[in-house]
C-alpha cells in the first residue's frame, strides 16, 4: 500500500496573512513534501517495506535515501500540524505550566527554541520533545527526527531554506520570530503531550 500525502490541515493561502505565503505552501507542500512521498513510494514498491507504515519504515531504515525520504514525509506532515492560522503566542493550561517549569518562563523557552533553530547548521529541524527528563529542546540535521531516537516529538519548526526563502530570503531569524508570534499551534502540541 502506497504512502499517501496527507491533506494540509488548512487551505494553501490560510497562513498568508500570518507570514507564510500561499506560494511558500504551494512549493513546500505541493513540491517538496509531495516529492518525498513520490520518491519514497518508488523506493518501497516491490520491497519488504511495501506494506509497512511510515513509522515502521523510518525505524527500520538505515542511513540513506529510504530513511531520508520516509523521515521527511513524517517531519513535514508533523510540521504542517504545528502551524495554525489561529496560532502564535504563549501556551496556557497544563502545557504552559510544563513549559514554565522546564524552561523558567515562556520567554526563556522561546529564546532557547529560537537559538536552537537559528544555530542548526545547514538544513534541519528544531524540536520540543518529551524526553526522560521532561520537556527538552533538540535540533536535528537534514531528515533526522526524535522518533528514530525513541523520543516523543511535541513541536517542530522546519529550518531548511525551502521553508522560508520565498517569504524571508536568508533571514531565518525573522521566519522563526514569526513562527512563534503568529503560527505555532499549541493545541497540537498539547495533544501530542497527552497522547
Ligand atoms: Mn521542508
């Protein structure tokens, strides 16, 4: 059974007034994410992975194209859900309390998360995860993801240039500031924490 490209959780232009243009989404979802799905399906067709779930493929794959493409399919689906046209600002409730106790305050979390994302060299991802010691910030290179290391992802931001170049050119910090101010979907993060 082929791996499918999940539908976006909002319209392509839903984030345009929040700092991510329809053109960015058309390329990032419609070209980059779709290509990872298509390449992955070509790689698994007729192999032992043909009927595996995406997570099974990621966990079984060695470094190389099978891992890179399966992980990037997962990462992008997760990332789209980390964005919302109604997002941005500090989380409330239990999640807000956990962030305050792990990082000192929401502002401390925001500066540490931004620093991790800014200093991811080249292409990669910054994450909020639930590790053995509670909530932590991690960064990964290229396609790598917490799932591969047995860690639960709660939130991610894509810092590959294709995520921001159309709207922000080389200004990754501006993209990250906008992500936290206008886009981050804390409801999704809270669901991940509870699952
Ligand atoms: Mn991307």
